[in-house]
C-alpha cells in the first residue's frame, strides 16, 4: 500500500505525521518504509537518528510505503507520489488559511488520481482553543471528509522526530494508533 502525505504549504507537520505513521505501522508489525522527497529531508534525518546508519538501507519491498512530499503542488515528486498513491493524507492545521490550502491540495489529488482515497488530517490541534473546538465546522469547508481522528499539539511528537516511538507518552501512542486504525478502516 502506498500512502502519500501532502501539504500545499510547509509548517503543518507533514514530515512529523509521516514519521508517526511509520513508527505506528512498525509497532503494528507491518514492514514499512518512507520515501522522503521533501528537500529538507526531515524524514530521512529522523530515520537515521532513530535507526542509525542502516536507515538509508530501507527495504525496497515493504507492506507500506509512505511518501513524504515537498510542500508544493508544482513539484514533480508531489505529482508522482500522488499518481502512485492508494491513500493520500492531506495534512493541515485548524487555521482557516491552512484549511483553504488543504482544499486546494485535495482538488489537486482528485485531478491527478481519481482512484486514490483522499482524506484530510487535522494536526497540531489544541482542543481547548476556539480553532480546536471548531474542527467539525471547519471540516465542512473541505471537499472531502476529514478523518475523525485528529493529532493534538504535543511536544512529544516533536521529540519523536529524534527518538521515535519511545518519545511518545501513552496518550500520544493511543492517538497515533487510533489514526492508523481510522486510516486503514477507510479502505
């Protein structure tokens, strides 16, 4: 299965979500790899920190391939990963401006790969804020349904980029595992 993570703009946590999915699938016993096509190389750097130098030697044949794309809809790597995806996750924050950009990304995916399952995931959600409380209302602005599972704004997610699954507290682990269950139940 090919899963593409996409965002029209940077800063919404696409690479962090890629890594969290990678770690959660590994915990679930799946063979998984990340293809890091983002120029920053965050996913590749994170895997090297977590797995050591062997991270560069990810297997070519795995159950799940996660594509971490550049924050651009014009980049060739973005279009290629979307065309080859079974599932595309458009990552956004609850900010209205980010939601508008996310819907542009959804329409991009629909134009490039009409057979891919496209879902939006809200990341960096602070439920006690106005934006966090209005997630359901904000999701109505999207042309596809958002996943019902959101990822909270948690410091341990930022630490996971350097330490992997062991950086997550039990609430974060539960949240990420709920995400992969929600994602896989969509297919």
